[in-house]
């Protein structure tokens, strides 16, 4: 795990893209020995104009200006202790940010940035922070309801990288982050082996939501074709 940044450090990234009227997302890359590893930040605007930033990525100033025009950064969700790389520099830039992380990862996240809470009431019933069942309170997700349905924002429990090539792509496939279909990464299956049944139940519970429109993942492409079916297949892979 790379050391968290202490100064504003911009790695390669794309542009903020609107998913819905109240959700923006952007994909960047982290260079690793196996090649570039895609990572995603998702930003949700609350009804009061505050922003919930899920898995922060430092952006260039043009894109940060777009983010700030979208709303006021209010909450920083560190969805697991491995996603703390940019958390300290976001807190430096926005001192009023409330930093939230699941209880199971609080100790490690606290080493990088002060944690304000392990749960949240955003004052907006359309945005709900969830401790993902079966992960021992080590993974957080967001459920965002909108006029077009439910957007589910998850972290590392689903890998959905498409088009990965070369040795790095092969290794990402072996790790369960890349492939033709979304997968539960191998590291997740190993880390949460004792909770696999509960995690599978969580995936099936989400699949039962008839309003589910899309799944946004931290590593890979948005799943917007039959997301319910994808969740059921992922649950089957844990059985």
C-alpha cells in the first residue's frame, strides 16, 4: 500500500463526467509494477448542495474548479483502509470535511487522516451510507436514489475492468479485477472468507431492488446493463 500523500499530488486522470444530475465521477490511474491500475472517485450532491466524495482522487485545478462549482465538499468517504491515499490532502484543502470510514478500517485510516465518524446521516434520505455485510465493517457503499432509479456505489467488492491487455491485464484478470464480466476480486474473497455468505446475501438483497439502475465501482467500468443479473451472478460466485 502506497504511503498517503502529504501534499496535493495529481496523478493521471480523466475529466469529471455526469452520471446523473447529482452524481459526477472521474477515473484516474495509479502506476504499479503490473501496469497502470484504474481507480475511480464518485461525487454525490446532497439536497443542501453539500458534496459526498467517495474514494477521493486529487485532480488538476480545472477539474477541481468543476467539482467546487458542483457543490461544497462536505463529506469524505474513505470506503476502506486501502483507499486513503488522497484523504489527507483533501482534508488539508477542505478543513471542514467530515471524514468517514467503516469501523473496521478506522485504525489504519486514522494513521493518515483524522476520522470524524464511522457512520453518517447526510440529512438527505436519498443518500444512504451502508456498511457492506460480510466485510467485518471494512467496506462502505452508498445507495443514491434519484428520479431515474437507484445508483449503487461500491468499492473493492466488485471489479469491472474491461479491455486490460498485456501481462498487467492478465495479472488483473487473475486478481479478479479485470475480465469480460464483473467479478468479486480474489483478495476480497480471501479477506472476507468467513463472511462470504453474508456478502452474497448483501449482493442478492441489492439485486432485489427493482429500481436499481447502475453500479459504480472503484476499479472498472460502470455496470448499467442488467445490474440485478450481475449482482446475482457475483453472489453465486461466492456460494
